[in-house]
C-alpha cells in the first residue's frame, strides 16, 4: 500500500501541508495548471526552499492581490497571505465556493475532497455562529487564500497517487488567540469543533499550531491518528510554517512509502480498500423527504446513497436506505440518519471493495470536448464512459439532442479501449 504519513508534532496548516507535498515531489507546474481551472484571478504562488531551526523544507505562500492600487499604474499591489482591512465587507459564502469548485474542470477527486474540506469548516463556523453552513461567509482575500490552499492540497495529493493517508496525534499548541469572539484559548473555536473525534494534545508551545484549514484537511484525508506504521520509506518532505517556535521547528514532516500491513491490490491487479456500509429500514417517512435526504447525504460527502424497496412486518412496503462512506465518516453519517430520518436505529459494517484505477480524460467531438471516465486494470483500459453532466452541457451549448452527443462521446470513449 502506498502510504502518506503526516507527522504533526508541530501542528498542521494548509500551507504546511502543501509545502510538504511539494517537497515530496508534487509538481508546482502541474499545481498551477490545475489551479487555473478555477477561473479565479488575483493570486500567484510563492514556492521557495527555506530553513526553520536548521530544517530545510518548502515554504508555500499564496500571494493575493488586494484592491489598493498604485496611484500611477493603477495596478493592484500584491501582498502575501494578507487580509486587508479595506476589504472587510467583501466575502464569499460556502455556497459560492462550492459552486466555483463544482463548475470548474478539476478532477472528480479534487472537487469532492476540496468541497468536503470547505464543508467541514463551514459546518464548524455555522454551529458557532448559529447559521446554516451555506450562509457562512469567508472574507474575500482569505477566501482566495483558503481556496488555493485547500484545492491545491487536493491536487498535490492526487498527483502523488497515494492509497491512504495516516497521521500522528495532532499538537494544537496552547495559550490564547484574538478572534471575532474576543480572546479565546487554543484550539480556537472552529478548530476545536473540527477536531471532534480526532486525537490531539496541546503540547508545550504557546501558539496556535493547528489552523481550521489544517484540522479540516487532516479530518478529511487521514484514516488513523497514531504512531507511524511499519513502512518502507521512499521520500520525506518538510512543509515549513511561519512561526519561530522556542523548542521545536515549525514544520510538518510528511513520509511517503510502502506499507506492508495492508495489501491493496488483488491477484487481478485491481485496487482494494474497505468502506463503511450504513443501512436502515424506513416505513413511515414521506418519499419527498427521503429524496431530499439522499441529496443531503451526497452533498455531505457520502460515496453513494441508494434505496431498495422491501417488505417489512405487518406486510408494510418500506424502503431500505443504504449509505456508503469512508470508514472514518461512519459515525458522522449514522448520527445524521438518526437525526434527520424517522428511523430508530441503523446497521453498520465494513466491506471490502475491488476497483479499477480511474482517470478523467477529454475526447474531441463535433459538439466540443467531452469528459470521459477511464477505468484501467494493470494499466490496460477496460472501461470508458462519458460523463453525463459534460454531455448535457455540450448538448445545451450546441442545441443538439443529448442522445446524439452522448452516443458520439461513447464512440470516442470506446476507441480509447
């Protein structure tokens, strides 16, 4: 199993995570190319090799353009990771950021995980402020910074092609931070909310070492939080933070290698993993509400949701609701079902999956470029199918029958086999 282990002895933040992945070999050129698919202006990357307490690593910064203009050139001045007071009223909501990511040409992996990470932050902030996650505001400059950090981290992680991410116990630091709620102890409110269920300790540095973005990245990707497992180390990367700590370097150490604990490919060459399956039987819920539940579960990051018609006691027709999700998210989705459906209990189990290596490609058709999902087994293409939403967009743009667009895309997809 190709494993990425994050040693969070000095905390974790979005820029430290990306710096560590770049130090492991993720390409800056590829990162920038993919980030431009967001169609988001006003930023550029600063990636440099630097030192922190004599540890050499990669310092990653997002330099954001603010609206303060030079009086002669009228060009925006560039600041690094700066939240300008002049823009306190500019903002994006989580709903805005989700739409921005969904409408981009980024890969399904990046879209899914980037939206999930933002959702975790929005849900935490929403709970603190007593508002719905979709309404949570991200400051304009901070939003650009966060979007690049979070989406960039997903891009770099996908590029490294790891099977699993694990982490150490997180060290949050201690002391107080100044925020909109006044002075508050570390971990800050949103960070502590995101860290529910994740092992963490304060450590002995009087600073905020785990940011909300870092906590959400760890919560989204890391399957376990424990000591480093037995593994054959291939590379070690260091992502540098911005602090000069008294006792330890402010770095995130990322270890990439092969773990012998879990075999992730069968004799056929297909990848395997385990997922959680959550089921419940429902015979007293409005079908319209069930449909809404499916949409909400998928939006919350479930891998799949489906209904099965069943016959229950007293000859009642009913519906079996099944949710597939990552093992680490099983308790979260089980609780959601208990709170948002009429069920009084759910069943939970782990199941082993066998799956093809997947890749999203584009094929040229007379209706334009269409996204196609490619499935490989031992490097050989064994399955290819058009992405429905891509066909639908092309059909609408060209005012052509959707069936014709789909069939032509399918023809080109089959040629890839």
